[in-house]
C-alpha cells in the first residue's frame, strides 16, 4: 500500500477548534485537545486528508527524557533521498518520534498513546515498559 492510500485518523478542523484556535504550542492545562480528538475523529485516506485544509491529522509525538542525566534524545533524519522518503522532513533534526494514527491503534484504549508507543518501537526499537508518560501539550502548525 502506498503512503497516499494508507488509512489514518483525522478530525474536522471546526470540531477541533470550535472554542479556540491556536498556532504553535498550547499547554495541556489550557485545553484538552486529546479529548476533542478522541470524541470527533474519523478514519480516511492519507492522500486525501493531507491536501484537505478542513481536516487536521493528529499525530502522537513522544520526547524521550532521562531525568537522572537531564538529557533529551535528539537525532537528525537521513539526508539522502534513498534513505528517507518524506522530503519536507529530510535532513531535519527531531526531538522525538511519532507518526500518523492508524486503524490498528484503535484496538487497545487510547489510539493517540498507542501510536506513540508504536513509533518508539518501530523507529527506535524501544520495547518494554515505558514509564512516566505525560502529555505536555499540543502543537498546531
């Protein structure tokens, strides 16, 4: 299946931002967008949703922090075309991992958190118990 045909989660922009629109970062204590996403999502074709401005594609994103060393995991995405297919992120630095929420993430409770844990395993080969997962906030771009 191509990336365009992949099924992903999306939320109508009007339902997500009915009370307050923001650009950039919004702290979790200000508004619970996770609850809005979980109460209003739909599944659709990625190729269609990525060009549809009336929908937002929620992406769970995890930063990895070691509290004892006070270090945050960061990495640079591959620079070469053959090593990294998503052009807009190619060669960029990232402070975490994440990805689109897919239908199989709906099976075990919270699909946003499930997709984040899946990204840790797929992208970094981290398995086992993940401790102290906290929602810091939301990024809208």
